[in-house]
C-alpha cells in the first residue's frame, strides 16, 4: 500500500466516480477526500476509459489511481486542477449522474474487452456487495449481462429466485440492451450504497474479448 502524503505533499489515491464536477478520492491512510474538478470534461475523458493508471487490489481486478496534491492538483494522465469541496448529498439528480457514468463506463469497458464491477470503495478488496456488467459469447452469439449480489429488488430486475443470494440477467447483445446497463447497475448498487460516491469502479479482462454495437 502506498504511503499517505504529509504536509501537503502529493499522495497516491484511488479514483472514485466522477459525478458532474465532483470526485471522491480514497487516500492510502484510510481517509477520503472530495474534490471539485475545474476541467470536468477533460478529466472525464481519462477516468473510466482505460486511460488512467491502474493498481490491482486482487488478481485480475484493477482500479484506477492517481496522485493527489492537496494544494490543488490531481495527476492522472496529466495534471488536472482541483479544489477541496464538500461532497454533494445524495439526490435523484446525483443518482441520475451516476447512472450516466455507469453506463458510459460499462460501454467503454465492453468495447475494450473488459467487464465492469461496481463495489464499495477503499483500499481493501471485498467479494460483496457488487454489481457487474459485461459481454460474453454463448454458443457463438454475443450476450450482454448484468449480475449483482445481493439480489436486486428493483422493478428493473427480474424477481430473484427464493433464497438465492445473487441474481443476474442476460440478453442478446444489441444497442437497446447495451443502453439499459447503466440503469440496471444503479438499481443494484442503490440497495447498498448510501451515496453513489461510495462506489468504486473495478475492471477485469473479459475472456471473450471486446464487443461493440458495430460488430
């Protein structure tokens, strides 16, 4: 685990969800920081698109990382100006922003040949709860899937089997199916995350490789 910064020195951090212009960072000392990104469009192109540096908390799983300077900079692919900010409270608008980010992150991951896992943030890895989305081949046909633990109870998900801890859905890989992933992921994580800022994005390699609607 990296050493936490002291006295305003840059420190290694894990990147959370960029929601509008706010971003939670998980510091190596166990604390969190919320920053307001002054150039959100520029940093959005680097986060959750396979560009930001990564670190592995468990074999085959990767989270994005950067270097945070409390004086006002976050280095990812380059240095982005940020300022310390109060974390916005959860709201319908904030969850809507999370849905858009989850959707964008899932689409980009699938096109790279990866799957996306949404988990509680921090430097400690967990096995549950989680929500996952990706693409796989089933009998030579591409399928998009979403799965979650615990089983989602939202109406967007099929009713789980009695007594089953986790649940999943799958459908033929089509643009309409792809467009539904963000909402499914949000409905799954909203059952255990107090705020979308609590969620970390983890990536892994898909055994069947990349898929996009153009394939």
